[in-house]
């Protein structure tokens, strides 16, 4: 059975499942580039120089387009032809905020615009080599940093207001946000999307842009008090959900080192934890992994009561997916086990108050554009279940909770089987209990 048959085409809704919406958006962007090419931003000039001065990178970046097995998309729309066109498309995107796209009265979120540009080429052998190259990833980090600065500026607010068919505050977009969250609360008027948003999230709808200072400020919005209560706050045997997320996998007896790039994508602790000496304490232990949605809450919270032991952020890949998945149209979503070893990620080690848990690790993992892991706690800090640990800027991705071999857990996944077809479990809900 193919991946397309067993899993949603676009996990987490970062790109629309309706291929017509995605391809209509891409076709419009290609036409815009072909009709008018403005001078490249300096960071993209630097990327072009890297490509054209390094023979290996030049070969890989050229091959990742020529190895795509079709010249037109599945719906016979134009495809990205070469790296020059790619650079000019990026040149437009880094001055824009992610927006909703419309086609035939249907709406879809283009939450990963750069991922959309690379959607097919990143799954080729050339793309695999290019996107695991340290120099390429260092340059991609510079590009994403420039874009992130724009998304954190007041100029990015233009797409928030209720602009028909694009604004995040328009009626249809607010309905899409609500429909993506089965736990979405309703305000005094359940039929009013604006009223329901105010009920759920901290905002001031009497102010310009509802009080949000930037698009990033909106996308990292916080729940109102009481919207996600902490399960059993005084019971140290209860572990709560660290992110608003859908269960992807539970793995037991995890190895120190494994061949993580193969089809099953087993975990490899030494690589996941960046060769940290603390990795030894987790060998043979348990990993719970869950993924975030584009339209959901994007902050991380402590799953246990305890003390922060160590924090770090590991630079890694942005658009690498495992070739073991084949030609993956949902990449890197189908590669979520693989990217825990290679992608940009944060490591937050917590010594739980419950000695039956001991040392654990919360590991948020970036995916594509969503790779700004902003840790807001430090070593020595005491945390309670539900206390904030940090956030993904520009959305969310996937994350792991890692436990040592001595920890015996009974998971409560709210009636779901982990996998790409699962749905969100509310933040701060019980997901496991120490046996």
C-alpha cells in the first residue's frame, strides 16, 4: 500500500491537501517571477554564489530539478525548472507572510511557501545530497533569519486584517482555524468566528491588528487563562502533553545508535541528543513523538514538575527527507522519525520531581521553515507542569519526550493509534502515567 493511501497527503496542513489550491498558488508565483525579476536580496546573491562556486553543490542543486520525474505537475501545471528560478521565487517569499490561497471557492493555507517551491525536488537524490550539505544549510539558515525578521516586524501585519480571501482575520480564515481544533471554545455568540477567537486567545480586537505587533506575534499567540487546564497538577505520576499535538509514534527500548535513514526510521539517541553525555541515561528507554498543525498553538510547556538541568539548540537540516520513503509528496512530514536526528532542534533536559521518572528530555524539532527553536527557560530553573518552555517561531513542527529505561509508562492517547492519521490531543492533557 502506498504512502498516499495510508496517510493524509499534507500532514499538519502546512500545505493544502487539495492539490489544486497548491498548484494554483505555485503557478501564480512562477508567472510573477517570469514577468518581473527584481534584484535578488543580498542573502540570495550569497546563496547563488555558493551554488556556482562549489562543484558538488552546483551538481546537486541542478540535479534536484532535473531528477523530478515529470516536467509538469500532476495537474499539468508549471514546475520550478532550475535554481535560478528557485532563487527568484524565494526573493518574493521573504518579503511576504504566509497566506490563504483560494481556488474554486475552496481555501487552503500555504503555511510552508519555501517548502512548496521545493516540494518535489527535495525528494530526489540530488535534493537529498543538497539538503544534507552543511554549507547549504548554513545559507538556508541565513535566508530564514532574514525572512523571520520580516515576519517579526510590523510590516508583516498587512496579511492579518480581514482582506477578502487572504487575511487571517477574515471570516473564512477564522473558521478554518476553528475547524482545525476540535477543542475550540465558543464565546457568547457561537456563530461569530471573531467572538470565538477572542474567547480562545489573548488579543484586543479594539486595537489595530487586534493588538498583535507582527505576524509572528499572531502565530505564536497564547491561550487565554483556563483554556488548557493542567491535568493533575499536584500528581507527579501524571505526565501532560507538552504541545498541542497529534501522536505520531511511541517507541520502546530505543538504541544508542541505529540506522535512522532506513524505511522504518528507528530512533538513534546519540544523534538525536547531539552526542551529549546525558544520552547514555536514555539508552533502552522510551520516546513519545507527536506533530503540530499549522493552525494550532505553537508553544511548548513542561510535561512534568521538576528542575531544568541543561538546555541547548542544535543547528541542523531544514529540507532534508529520507530517501527511504520514496518519492514523498508530503515531505518532510513522512520523514518525522528521520528528522529527529538531523533537523534543527532544541534539547531541554528536566530532572523530574518524581524519582520514578528521573531525568527526561523535551526535544522540539524544526521542520522546513519552522526551525526557529526559541527556548525561554535556563538551567537551574524550577518548572511546574504546564509552565512554558519555549516556542517555534513561524508555526510548529514535531517534538519528542524522551524517558530513561527505568521509567514504566502507561500511555493515554485519548483513544487514538499513533500515526499520520491521528489528531491533536489538547495541551496540558494527561498523555501518560507512571506505573
